[in-house]
C-alpha cells in the first residue's frame, strides 16, 4: 500500500490491486471522495474529480510517484 498527502488530498493505492490501475482519493479529513483511473484520469462510479486533483495526479505520475 502506498499513500501520499498533498494539497488537501490523501491518495492511496494497493500493490497488486485489480485492474484498471487506479487510486483511492480522500479529503484532508479522511472522507472518501472516489476512485480515479490512472490510465484515463476519470473517476469511477460517476465521480467527477476536480481539475486541481487531476493536475496533482499528472505531476505525481511525471515524478514516478504513481
């Protein structure tokens, strides 16, 4: 399991988790926001992540953190 806290988000992922490759996103207080597909940068189950989160995920991917 990995966890990153940045800009009011907590991003978690599990090694060997099911496909598609995704992360679990929580707010700063620990409230579950949704799951984000890392290949398409879209939310699961109809969740629409905001642009701030998508920018953060893209930066983390470029850094090799995700």
